[in-house]
């Protein structure tokens, strides 16, 4: 049993997998923030275009 715990302590594969998982999760969070910002900007642009078209058609 003691050899089992020594083997776990010396194994680095689990730590590497956790590090890659953390990096991947940070990338996903950054991408979500960028896409949300892009979507809000695009939505605002189309709302502005719509308002201008409605104003132009009323005049």
C-alpha cells in the first residue's frame, strides 16, 4: 500500500492534465467574453440602422 502512495506522489501526468484543463478553461472564458462583446456591438449597430430606416421612412 505504501508503494502505491509513493507512485501517486511521483506521477506527474495528472498534474499536467490539470494544467492543460485550466489553460483550456481560461481560453474558453476569454472566447465567451469576446463573443459576447462582439454580439452586443453588432446588435447595437443593427438597432441603429433600424432606427435610421424607420426615421427616414417617416419623414
